[in-house]
C-alpha cells in the first residue's frame, strides 16, 4: 500500500450507528440514517455498543443515535461489570458523541 492510499478515507468506513434493542422498531430512524448516510451506518444492541465503543474501530464513528422506548425502561441504567469505567452517564456521552 502506498502512502497516498493510506491518506484516503476508507470507502467502506461506517460513519455512524444506531444503538437500540431492535432497530426494526424504529422505522423513521432507519429512513433518516439511510437518507443521510446511505450504507455508511450500522446498528448495535445496547450490550454490543458497550463493547464496540471500547475498540479501535469505533474512533471512525462520527455519531451514534441512541433509540429506546418504554420497553427498555427496566434495563436502564445500563451497567456492564466488564466495562472499564463505563458509568451510565459515561455510556450516554459515548453513545451521543462516539468519543470517550
């Protein structure tokens, strides 16, 4: 790989993601994400998001849309004993900004 290839953005890079129990419950969110980003977005469950935002590949995420409904109320605040330093308010900040 040449240095010019290194400086170009990855065309397959995911720029944003939804974080929710089941993205199929949020039709308008799916439409908005597809309109704004085409195929450059993905979806994660709440548990997957905790693990994902601790990984190197999460640095390319520009934003995350957290989508919850009344079915999720019993699961909040989300705490994962394996998540180093992920307090519920910290997770909300990470989900909102895509940054730690």
